[in-house]
């Protein structure tokens, strides 16, 4: 009589494309167990047979020793009668209709592949597409699930004998590595100058000679368009002022910061102050851009890279091709201390992915193009994080993170949430998962709309989600709202912008029940038809009450008011000083022509093309102009970013303000504005004024939350909205809240800005259903 038992084990989570089947195979062989393992649309299915003790050992080690890139969400075990298996095998993948298995994000080159790539005798020496089961492209090349080579953009590359032998060998780390390739059989490079673009089809046979030419061009101050993992980068030598100037001019990006790539974390430490957590974020397999504080003694000049900032976006190489840009081998010193790596696009358009598309759209920017012939199925930008309180905080969630789902503590229906207008993402939900798209950009042009639609179609197919409900922002003019309202056969649910912000923070922190929600940003359509953005809510997923907000001021000229912060300055000054505002001795009146000021003032007085706003982001704009820092901007939040950058660190005081009690409390900033003007006229240092203003906003957060706790008996606070990307502010607000006895919840997995809105929309709609 057999003493063997059999178990069927269903593993869900990120368990495909991460070396899970080879791991199971080796574990079964080591324990002398029989059965099989296969990929299915739902994850990984294992049938395992043998003595009870070994089966228990197998189950324990399955959890404890899983591959580093895997993320197990659930293990379901069913006991079955013995089947008499005589060996352990890996079966072909099975496609189960209606089931889903999350796709792994793209993963940076692992240390083992880096050694292969750098070893002169290795057949992959200098090969730009070296990868294995533990690294390389995933999401960007996947067409369908299960994640198998024929369903990726590697399908057109037939493996050579050696690669196929690796692919079929369970003891090889390239076993079932779907992008597996070598110089004999895999993707290749082609270097094409701008002048050659129309002459002929590129010849894809490139290797180290092309890379050496690329490095020479970069030394000469040229700009290159380089095809990478999720799209093209525009690249130049970060130490070349002329190259940086040319790139800004051609890309129409006059002041917006450029991210840089450096050879290693030690190099990053020579440019920026680097904590252990920041170093870990830089070196992680996700390889985001990390926002770091700039060192004043750095060898490259910050004003050229990030005008008006005291921080710099830095990332490390994440493909073999990136390593080659710095040197052929680790024995050589890097050719560059830093390279600019900015998205390959015209300003405000999505990142370019195709070779022909790049030639068409980037030929006025790039002097030459480094193409490759592996198709990018899904365009994905670089992710951006900032470290606060020893934890990565997401600012832009994309490559390395998307499309990994956010796990929810509550079950959710199949819902599509379309997000907001700026920094758009959408969200698809099912089961206990929220799948946020990668960063799509600002929904202000046709190209981004197409990007939204193509990504939605792909994610619905990949994750087998067929939403019956579509959720949208209340703003009637948002492109995302219009898109949602035009969708046929779906129930429509509108969600207020700032309620979605707070719900997003609650969802990622698995918070339920009522909270005090502080939502500070630059714009959001209110239920009264006005523009909100300085809001204190009492909220849960079912609804919200607006309990306090900044006093309304007039926003004149629509988008022009956002591009010209002096208009906000004028509005706050008129609200505080009345008609004497324009006679104050302030820098703004020396910057803006009196006729223009008079015209905008008349617009406000007559209510022409004017709306009222309570937005905290607009208050930052106003103060930046009043103190003489910035009167016009050329990218979103530029004035607020510069106001944070100049704030002196050791200032403790804050300006006076008033909280006017009524049904909805009004936070009156006129006393603060009066003191700010007095300080500017007296010649007080702008950095001290900025710090005092930041302290005032933090003090308001604490004061209003304390009053709300007394009224509502709530001691949990969620902070959300783009204003809370400001580390100077959030440090002081969080410290003040905690010292007052509050439990504070912040964003980490999704951005606090509008990139996280879609998650909040989805969970609110789910509660409504």
C-alpha cells in the first residue's frame, strides 16, 4: 500500500516570467517528489506527489525560498488521492478563460547577466540584449497571457541551438526566459544619422563599433535618440552646456528639469546627498529615477540641468545597452560622469516607441538615432520616486512598477476608473486587485488620448477584465471625463476630485471607516462649480463632507492664470489690501506692465473669464510671485517647486491666519499675506519668507485637524494631493500632526498627485455599487 500523498497547489501573484517553474522543478528534484508544474492564466499550477513529510517541506520552502522577483499573493492547496507519477516535469502553459495572472514589470539587468555581458570570453560579451529569467523586459514585450515567447515581441527571433539548449534546461537560469537571445539569434542595433533617415532601411547588425560611435557623438556634444526598454530616450552629455542648451531649445523645454543617468550609486553620491534608503532605491531591480538633494560641490552644474531647483532626478543603468553607453567593460573608466536621459517625445506628447515613429517625430531634435529591432508592445516611461521617512514615495508610477497590482483589503467589482486630466493613469479593478496603468501623461492632446485607448485595450485583454462600470471626474471638460461619458453600455459614476484623492490614500493603506482627509492641490472641480484644492474633508469610501477650505479668491484668465502666477498674486493682494494692492512696493509690479495688470483687475471686478478657487497650489503660486521669485511658468508647479527649493531649513515661526467658523469653516490667509508683503518690503531674505509660509500651511493642517477631531472624534488623517509632494511641507505637517496625537497616512505605492486619482475613483464607485 502506497504511503505517498498528492497535493494540487495553485499559486497566484507575480509568478510568471520570474523563474518560478525552474525553482519548483529544482525543489521537487531535491526532495525527490514527482508530478508537474505549468503556467496558467491564473498563475502557476503544481501537482506534487510523495511522502507527507517531504510535501510539507515542499510547501514551506515554496513560500520561503521563492525567486526574488516573484510576489506570491495566495497559495491554495487541495489534497488529492495519489496518481502514481514517476517523475517531475514542466508541462506546456494552459490558457484558462476568465482567469488572470499579473504580468511582471520590466526588470533591470541582474548581476549574473552583467557578468556574462562583461566577460571577454563569454558569447554574450557586449551584447545589449542580454537577459535571463531574473531580469529583462516583461510588460513592454507581452502581447497576451500566459507569458510565453510566442505571445511576446520576441516571437520573430528564432533561438539558435545554444540559446534553445539554455531555454530547455531546467538547471539553467535562462530556462524558459522568454526574451532569451544572443548575438547570433537575437535583436540587434542600427546607428543612423539624421541625414540617412530617408535613404534606406536600417541594417540591424550593430555591436560594439556602433556603441563606440555613439560615445564619440556624445563627447562631441551631439543629441541622440536611443531606443530602450519602454520607448526612446533623448540623450546627451550632462557636462556639456551647449548640448543641454540645444536639447532644451529643440525639445521646447526651457526650464523643466532633466533626469540624468550615472554609471553607479557612488557616482550619484558625487552629485547628490545620498542616504542608505536612496541608494537602495537607485540600486533596486526597478531602477526608478530618484529625486535627490543636489550637492553644492558637485562637478556638474545644476542650473543647466534643473533650473531653480535644489534637487536632481538621478537613475542608474537598467539595460546592458545603458551600461555600454558608459564603457565596454568594467576595466575601463566611464566615458561620462553623467548622461541626460529624458523621454523621447515632443513636449507633452507620449514617449515614442517605434523606429519609424521616432524618425518622424524626433528628427528635428536628435542628430542621430540608435535603433533596435525588438518591438516595444507597450510604451512605458521611467518611474520617479522620492524618499521620505526612510520609504520610497511614488511620484510617477511606470517602468519597474506597472502593471503590478495594488492589493486591496476589500473585494472590488470589475470597474474602469478614467482618472483626471494631468498626470493621467486609469485603473481596472477585479477581485482584490487594482491594476493602475503606467503613467500616461496630461490628457490635453490627441496623442495622449490614443495612448490611453491603446493601453486600456491591452490591459483589459491581458488581465481578462471586462468592466461594467466606468468612473470619471466631475469636471465636464476633462478629456478623461468625455471619454468615459462616450463609452457605450457601461454604467457611469462621477466622483469628486478631492474625495478620490483621499480614497486613494485610504485604499493603498487599507484604511476603512471615516478619516479626516486633507487634499491640497492646484485644481479640482468642486460640487459648487468652483475650483477646489485646499480642502479638509470628513470622508470614507461611501461619501464625504467638506468641513473646511481656504477662502476663495478669483482666478482670472483660465489657463493663463496658471501659467502666470502674478495673476494669483494680484488676486490675493486685492483680497487683502483692496484697491491699494497695486501701489505696494513689490517686485511683481516692476515685472508686469501696468496696462496688463489693469486689464486682469477689470476681469476680476466684472467676473469676465473668472472663476473662484480655494486651491492651495494656487496659493503657492501667488506667494512665489509676491516675493519676486517667479511671475510666469513654463511647466506645471514650477513656481511652487522653486518656492520649496529656497526655503531656509531652520525657521520655526509661522504667519498668522484665521479659521472662520460656519457650516464649512473658511481658512482666511489675509493676515498671512499682509505679513508676507511687510517682510518683502522690509527686505527680509526670501528663503526665510518661504520657510515661514511653508510653516504656516503646516500649522493650518494641524490646527484644522485638531478642531475637526474635537467635533468628529476622528484621529486618523490622510494627506493627499500634489501639494504633498513638497517634502519641506510634509515633514512639518506630519511632525505637527503626530505630536498632536494623530495617526497619519501618506502615499507610497501610488502618487499623491493626480496619478493616484484613478485608484480612489475605483474604490468609491465600488462602494456605490
